[in-house]
């Protein structure tokens, strides 16, 4: 093994850790001070809740068998782990004992706090009718930062190598979400009693991603990459892109929230 190459990987891991910390501890969470702020936060963030499933489905497609005729997956351990994540994300149990996807749970949480689901619902309908994601995002007039983020995610999911998708999935999502969501709960100024379904959603992800989904994704990466340093390098580059794209999204949302609080009523 080339020591310098391994050192380069370690240096990149350290840099990624710094960028990930900035994402997890972003100031945007403390900018959610009112019910109106929460509504705007959710109206932006719901698109990230939606595009997450494309990363997950790409991994399910690659690591399990979702086509006919069925053939056994090459790595049964990775297949089991990714199917467990899909089960939780696509058909989790709700507080009422029913089952739904986390995306649909998020929509319910939006309705509960009075956030508009119009753009995301129109977006989904446009996709059903054959519009491309880029066309649909423009047609619903999604914020530019949201469009950039979603298209970055879909590029990673649709055209990236499998280990690059794993990098986006683990570092950009599963490993980071617990602390991001906990920071939101710790720093926002909204009464949790006014957003019970959203609080359930956040705490459920803190629990699942921290205790189960995140560690499972880490194992899958280790199984898939082994000692292939070239693949590790590409995976980390993709992870870096995903984290930077999330930081860009948070930056623009933070500016938007701050601009509302700066408006003076005469």
C-alpha cells in the first residue's frame, strides 16, 4: 500500500470532517424563531426529504435485486442492511400505529404547522406526467438553492459510481442527520407543542439514523470499498460535494430567514 496515498486519504477525511461539522452546526437552525420561519424551513427542506429516496433507491437497485428474473445479490450482508433502511424510510410506523414513508410523514408535519405543500405536490405531479426534475423544479418556481441541491443529489444518484453514491448517502445524509436535527431541536425558538408531528419526525430520524441506518451505511461502505484507495478517494470526493451542496442550501435558507426578521413594521 502506498503510504503517501493513504496519507492523502486521511487528509481528505480530516477535511471532510471539518466541512461536515460546519453542515451539522450551521446557524440556520437557530434562525428558526417563529412559526413562519418553521414553515419556510420545511417548504425548502421537503425537497431534500424527497431527493434522499433517489439515493436510497439507487443503492437498493445496486446492492439487492429489483429486476426480473431475480438473481441472488452478490453481497447478502449489504443487501440485508440496505433493505432494512428502505423498510424504515418507505414504510415506517406512525404514532397512530399506521405505516407510511418518511416523505409522506413530513408532508403531514407540514400541514400541521401550516406550511404550504403546494410546490412539492405540484412537483411530484409534474414528475408523474413525464417532466424532468429540472423542468419540474423550474415550473413550480422552487428557490434556486433548492434546485441546485436537488439536481446535485440526482446527479449523484443517477450517474455516480456506486461508491460515490454511498459517499453522498452516508456523509451527506445518514451520518449527519442526527446531529443536524438535534441542533435544530436545541436551538430553534418554536414551541415543540405547536409542531408535534415534525418533532416526531426529527426524533425518529435521530434515533434511526444514529442507532441503525448510519452504522449500517458505514458497514456497507467498508464492505464495498475494502482496501481500494482509488475508490475511497472517489467516494470522499462525492461526499465532499454532497456536504458542500447542503451547506450552500443552508446558507441561502439562512439568508432568506434573516431577511424576513430584518423587515421592520412601521
